C-alpha cells in the first residue's frame, strides 16, 4: 500500500508541474514521468489484488479444517484481517478517480490560459472543445502571428498544445485501463464485505436463538421448581 500511495503522490506532483509548462519538450518529459507512474500504480494494484485473492483462497481452504468452518470465530477473524487493507485500497481508488477527473478539468483551464496569453483574447468554450477534440490549434493562433517574434511564440504554443493534447489522450487511455483494475478490486472488496456482514448476521441470529433457548430453559426450570415446591407444600399440609 505504501508503494501505491507513493506512486499516486508522484502522479499528482507531475500533473501539477505540467500546468506551468510552455514548451513541447518539457511536456514530453512530464508525459514520460506520468506514464511511468501510471504503469507503477497498475503494477502495485495488481500485486495487491493477487495477494488479496490468494488470501481469500486460503480462507476458503482453511474452512475445511475442524473448528474453522464458515461462520466460526476463526473464519470471521481471517476474513476481517483483510478489511483494513481493502479499505485503504478503496480510498486509493477514490483518490485516483479524483486525480483523473482533475487532470481532465485542469487541461481545459490550462489551454484557455495558454490561448489567452498568446492571442490576448479569451477563447470560447466551443473553440476549446474543438481544440481538445482535434488537437488543431493553428486556426486559433493565426491572428496572433505578427512579426517574427509573434510567429515564434505561436509555433511554440502550437507545438506545446499539440504535445499536451497527445499526452492527455494517452494518459487518459491508460488511466481508464487502470480504472478497470480498481473496479475489479472494488467488486472483490464488496463481495468480501457482504460475506462478512452475512456471517456476522448469521452468528448474531444464532446467538439470539441460543439466548432465547437458555431463557426458555430457565423459565421451564423455574416453573418446574415452583410446581414441585407447591406439591411438597400440599403433601405436607395434607399429612
């Protein structure tokens, strides 16, 4: 879990750094870092998933032992041991999903600011939508090409935005693939949680039945004692 948390943090840091990048080469470097971190997150999640599945299989196998059957204290204890880890994994999944959404939202804002900086005009939402969809920013910057300095600035902006657009598309694709791994984990976690809840519920019902049985037995014994005492009293009185 520590490795997973570390890679998620590095991914967040790389995303923050990408916001201030204005060169295509710098964006390519950050993209490589983010690709590597996403890959490492995927490896960490898969390793945890395999470990949890292994533990679950061991729990099933352990139920074959006397006194360790499904629903016993030993079985419940073994299942509950993995719950904290699964809870942390679910929290990481939520953090990852928030980061993915944040990258998408911030990408729009970065593009807006970049276009405004170069052209001096705020782009419309339709212009941003088209730019994100096609990656073609040259039309937006045409009017900003005034003199050699303006041309160089526009070329830098076009290259950087194109690189950023390609990077975001690739990162989004990989994050969606990784998101599916998290979804698979969530299904596993939910299934185990429901199993434990069901076992706990069955145990509670069983305990309730036992307690009711004990109460009924005590009541019966009490009634028998009263009846016996009454009979002895009547016998003594008659004598």
